[in-house]
């Protein structure tokens, strides 16, 4: 897994520095912030690259540990995952390596849905891993598929109120064809309370509109700044890339023309996530009490 992180990061980094060198201005990267109501412009390939360079290793080890936690419970035998707001599939990579490290054979399928056509997706040799580039209004076509895991990877808070209303209606009409279901949400710390409230609403909808009952909830909210390499032995962040993105303002050819250079440096020269301070997730386990057979 550490080798994969290194390879993927340098793949993105090499593309990023080429694109930066082509541009006179880097103002388009100012949108990559999470302290306001508006989401970053992920349709911009340069914003995608910087997002992944800042967050990919941290998010991947968080997803790895989450899936390992679910695997260790022996609640599911196979994983048929629907990832809503999947991005480039970082949560799938965490799942892949968690399954690889498991002591048992686990068949895995994965569908990642996102309204943005992300670069750098990779199925790691699994033909049953695929990505759908789709607006939420087309999600209803997924409602009769078989899933026993639904995950929102840092994504549940990025729906507008209108789109979240559409998502709730989709959940109300969804047919859960498995006797067991795991729903996972990883929250952003800048909107933690709102993200948790939303996943609670979806939990209530599942209970009300299906035969599934809530069996257990596992929540984690880190309030520490421990190093991520102590949280997961696979964590790796290349020093070369860290030096580059934390001095990004110096790469902007138009920086001398900016009226407020301090703010520009603050927006550009931000450290990647290197500690556990941003880890926050909820795992909901549902079971149909009328089903006694082995878990799917």
C-alpha cells in the first residue's frame, strides 16, 4: 500500500508541476478551501491534482482503517460497495488493501458515483470495480441494485440542500436486497455537525422504509494531533511533494501583481494532512432480524 501511495502521488505530482509551469496565474487554485459553504471546483483538473496532493495519503489510510474495522467484525462475508461522491476512488483503494491484508477471502465489487469526471481512477485489477460519472438526478437508476455497503467518503456535506432532498427521496425508494447493510460516512471537521446530522437522517429513513433494524453504531472523532504514520503503518507522504505544495505561491508568475500577497500565500502554501486531527467517521450496522442465513 505504501508503494501504491508513492507511485500515485508522484504520478499526480509530475502532471501538476507541468501544468503549473504552463500558467501565468494560479488564482484558480484559491477555490480549494473547506471553510465556507461553497465546495471547491473539482471540475478543474488543476484543482483535482492539488486536492489529491494535499489529502490522498491521509484519506486513504483513514478508509483503510475503517474498512479493516468492518472486516474484523465479521458482519459481512463479501463487500458490494456503493460509494456516493467517490471522487477518484480513494476509498476503494483503502478497501482493496484492507481486503488484501485480511486473513480470509473476501469477494469485492464497487461502484463509485460522482458528478465530476475525476482523473487518476484505478481499479487495481478488479473488473468488478467501476465508476459512474453521473448527476444525483440519475442516481435513482441504482436503487434496485444489490449493495451491502454504502459509503459517503467526505462527500455527504457537499450536496446542496436541494440535492440532499433528492438523495433522501432516493433512499426512501431504495430496495435493500441484502439482509445486512453497513453505511459509512466520513465527515469533514469544518462541517462535522452538519455531516453527522445528514447521515443520521439517512439512517432514520432506512429504518423507517425497510425491514432493516439498526444493530450497532461505531463512531470515531479524533481530537489529537498524532502522526498518521503511528495511526497506520502504510502512511507515507513524500518530502519532495510537501516542499513543493507548501511553497506554491512562489510558483505563481503573477504573484507580484496580487494586491494582498499575505492572503495569497495563506491560500496557496498550506500543509497536507500529516496528523490524525481530521479523522472523523460513523459506521452504522443494519440487520434484517427475519434473515438467519450467513451474512452476505
